[in-house]
């Protein structure tokens, strides 16, 4: 993907565009304003016509015969200079038509230093952003289709087996079907949150709460989910009793539940997941979720917060797939950002495992 303000790597330059660049003379590109260019254009036209009229009068005395020639040459000079001035505008018109048809690869030649050149740079930046957005939308559609197809196919196969009598509708089969249904529900919830993120339509319902109460509630939910999946994990809450915070409990519950679920899935059997809280240096609170899993490689500590990114490390301590959607951490970071805080994977130091740090300010910004 191209960075903002830079031409995309796949920007297309056609042979006709190359030929046009070759014959498109732009002698006034070094001038920094359109007013200066117009002044130079008028001066050049008047100078050419004046020289020709003066030459005709000096050499044969018939200035009126050279007058039409002077006018034609002045128009020619004006045409050459004006064409170079308006070339970026014509290129932007052609590029806009191509973009309306879905082609975001065309870029405008921006050698001019005046207002038109600045417009050309802005146009190229816009085209690069639109190309990146279109690519991201295609990736989201492809990833969502893949994520939905997997649990739907598994659920359909289980139900067909029960209908056909291949599998008895016993407790184990029903629990497997329920797990796929819960995965679908989780994915749809994430997608709804993602749509709110894109639309900027999410708000906060802030209240002053005791942080330990919120953490203990989320830990209880995560412990129940771990037991339901047959995992044995020890949970430790190390949050001061008197630590208060202003936050949206529903959003922070969503963030912490995602962090604790990930920590539980990646911890070894019988491992420990710790939630450590303290006050921030400049007010606010800091919460660390620490596990005993394989850890997060340094080069992936930012990538794991991207949409549909699961990382390339081991799936979990047992070597099994975690069944994640790759959306939870992206939405968790977004929810932390709504509070004016941050969510990051930090260096665990000498110990093994991963540490994810949630930082929240004392007074979140008003949405």
C-alpha cells in the first residue's frame, strides 16, 4: 500500500501518457504562482508581437503587413505556454473519469510549483488513499467471507449428520454446534463494531467506577468460558481496592474480555493469567494482562492489532488453532482510543509470555 501523499507503487503510466509528457512543454513550471505565469504569458505575447511589428516597420516600412503575422505568432506563443499551464487540469479530468470507472492507478504529473501543482499533489494523495481504501474493502469482504464460511460449513455438516442419523444429537454434538454458533455470533458482533468504527458512530457512556470490581467481573466471565472449553487456568487479580477510573464499563468489559480470552487460549494447561493494575504517572490507570504463553515476537507486536491479523507465531501453547477472527484486538484498540487511551503489546522483560498494556486517562475526551 502507498503511504499518504505518495504515489501508489502500482500507479499506471500508459504509452499515450508517456508521449503526452514528452510533447507537453511546461517552461513556466518553475514559477510559483498562477498570477506570475499569467504575467509572463502576457509579456511574452506582447514582446513577440512588438518585435515583429518593429522589425517590419524598420526594414520595409510596411508594418501593417507584418501585423497579422505578429498576431499569429503571439497566439502561438500563448497557446504553447497556456497548454503547459493547463496540462495538469486536463490530466486530473482524465484521471477523475478513470477513477469513476474504478481505476485508481492513474497519477497526475506534478512538476509545477504553483497552485495547480499543489492541487495535483493533493489529487495524487487522494487517488492513493482511494486505492488503499478500495484494496482494504476488497480484503475485508474476502476475509469476512472466509471467516463466515468456516463456522457455517462446520455447523451445517454437524446438523446434516444429526438429521441423517450419522451422529446422535447427544450432549457432545450439541455443544459442538453451540460452539460454532457462538463463533458466528462473536464474528457478527465484531463486524457490527467494525462498522461503527468506520462510521464514527460509537459513543461513550462514562461513569466513575472502582476498577477492581470491573476487572473481577470480566475475570469471572473469562474463567467460565475457559472452564466451558475444558481449559484449566489460574486467574490472579492484582488491582488496588481504592483505584477508581472514569470509563464506559461496557466497552472496557469488551476490551478486557478479549485480552483475557486471548491470554487463556495461549497459556499452557494449568498456566496463570494475571491482571495487574496501578495508577498512571500523569493520572488515569494502567492495566497489564500477563500470560505464560509463547509470547509475541517483537516484529508482530503492532501487527496483531490490525484487522484479520492473527500473527505468524504458534497458535497457542498446545499447538492448536485458537479459532479467533482477527478482529478482537483491532476493536479493543479502537475502544481504548475512544477513551483517549492506548493498547499495546510491551516487552515482557526477563519472563516468558506476553504482556498487553491498557492505558486509560483520568478524564476521557468527550466524543
